[in-house]
């Protein structure tokens, strides 16, 4: 028999109280966002297969360039100063953290909070970003190669800027 602390006021499969007592984790909203992601990716795959654009394989060079672009795009979405307008309905500004990035935290409750967490996590949003690039690759690989190359070059420039900054500090 479950003790009172083991019983949930929510009950059911997505028992947030049982998962993280007192923290109000928006598990139902995470599940909805995961379902939206899965449906979108599945839809893209089905459409790609039906119209004959689903590639048999993606060349390794394209995967690497899209991977580096995913890194940069995800950080622009989740951490950049200029992306604050996009995140503002779901987040609250805390402080600048350097190199054009900021620290924020999710605000609100329920879906608003869950979306805020997604937008603030470069690791979380990178799944959506890479899937978007891959879906776009099915439609027009040349466009996605170009866009990915822009963000890959920017990522390389970011690392060079950090190296330059570090060398100036040592001099």
C-alpha cells in the first residue's frame, strides 16, 4: 500500500508529483512537445518518401556541416542576446554571460514554462534544429548546404575569436 507521500494528487501515467515532489515539473507539456516533434519528423519522413526525396544516405561531409550548424543555430536560439525577443514570452532575463550570450530562466507555469525550458536549453533545441535541417535537406539539399555553411563558418569564427581573445589576455 502506498504511503501518503507516495500518492499523487495528479495520479496517472504522467505523475509529476510522484516524479519530482513539490517541483511542479510540467511532464504533460513535455509529452505534448515530444509528440509534436515526433509527428513533425514522421510527417517529414513520410512526405520525403512519398515524393521520392528521402535520401538513401546523406554524405558525411553534409552531416558534419549540418552538425556544426546545429550547434550554432541552437545557441543563437537559446543563448544569444539578439534572440531575447523570441524567448521573452517564455523566459526572464538574468544577466549577460559574455560572448554575446545571456542567462535567462523559464517563467510561468505549464506549457509556457515547458516551452521556456526548451528554448533555453541548447542541447534540447538542437534536436529540433537538426531535424529541421534534415527535413529541409530532403526538399532542397543545396539550400540547406548553403545555410549550414553560413552557420558552420560562424562557429569557426566564434572559436577563432575566443582564441584571439585568449591570446590578447596572455600578451
